[in-house]
């Protein structure tokens, strides 16, 4: 059975890029969210195997959303997506329980490697 993934990014273009990489590699994208608050709601509703979570978003950022998801499910698997130069935020995210991170612009092989590693 395909692993079910929730994509969270405020940019529709970025979500589309990740969706494309994932579906081409046999993963099922079960939902998308454009901010952290939406991500938490969708996580409750969809119970995905993994979330790709953008760090910088309006309303609720990725790190706050990550912490909320981890409260709901301590075993949640989340990979953070960051732009160049967000190292400090990436460290915060890892400390908050993110499993890995991928840097924009996304490289398909790096995205898949991170997901395979995280899903074990």
C-alpha cells in the first residue's frame, strides 16, 4: 500500500512541485494545507503517514504546527521544508521533533531520500 502524505506549504506552486515528485515515485498525496493551522486540522482528519511541512507560513508557522501535531501524535513523522539560510529554524524544528528537512529549490532525489529514510 502506498504511503499517505500530507503536503503543507503556503505556495501552491511548491505544493504542486512536491506532489509531482511524490506521485511519480509511488506515494499517495492525501491532502494539502496552506498554513500551520490547516495542517493540524488536516492531520487530525487524514492521519497521513508523513507530512512535508514548510517552515515559514502565515497564520501559524511550520514549527508551531509541528509542535501541535506532535501533541496530537508523538509518533507523527514530519519533514520540514526550508529555504536557504534558515538553519536556526531548522535546528528548532529538529529539536521539536522533525525527522529531517529538505531545502528549496527541491531536488527530487533528495526529497525521496528523506522520505524513505523517515518512513523507514
